[in-house]
C-alpha cells in the first residue's frame, strides 16, 4: 500500500515538474536571426550582423540600428562615419543622435545634392557589440533615391554572403 502511494506521489510530482519545465521552454523561444521587417516604414540594409533601417525625406534621413535579431542597438555601441558621395565629390555628413531613441540618428542632407546620383556611405566599427556579432569593415552604400522609393533598396545590401 505504501509503495502505491509513493509511486502515485512520484508520478504527480514528476508530471507537475515536467509541466513547469515545458512552460518555461515555451516562453523562452529562441529568437530568429536575420529578420528584415521594417519597424518605421524604411528600407533595411545590412552591414555584417548589424541591420540599419533608413527612412526620411529629401531634407533629412533617419537611420535606426538593430542587432542580428532585430532588437534595437544603441548607436553608442558603434563608431559610425557618414559621407555623401556624388560622382567624384565626397563630403562628410554630420548626424545627431536622438535623445529618446538610442538606436536612432538624424542626418541632414544638403539642399544642393542631386538625389538621382547621390549616395550616403556608412562606415561602422565595433565598439561594444554583443559577443559573436560584428560590423563588416567595408562601407554600406545607400542610394538617396532609394530612400524614398517603394522597392528601390536591396535588402541584402552590404550583407556578406
């Protein structure tokens, strides 16, 4: 009789602990890397493991940064440089980090640019990226005309495949 109680009790405890473990596993789903969903109706570009979403208008563009899983990435973890390239002319672009959204920078575009030929070049270096993530050393080139086009950007631009 005691053996039956012990077996039933062990069965109940085992079933309950399995249910708790299964619930923990269900809620802790692993994230999918390499997502290309736009959060701000912009174009998604990649540079190494870092995703950049670019949106804006002819006067100003906004650049958002995300890690390989699509989570916001603080621009303080990257050392970025921006330049505007028009044919053979090259000029550095200044940007301002957003005070509220740490994964956002604002870039003023010069009024005299030719948006059909202008390219924004983004170079980035690792500063404090999560372990195993990196930013490639080559520049990401974003055509200004693609920022405003419906389907102009290549979602794998800058992706090292």
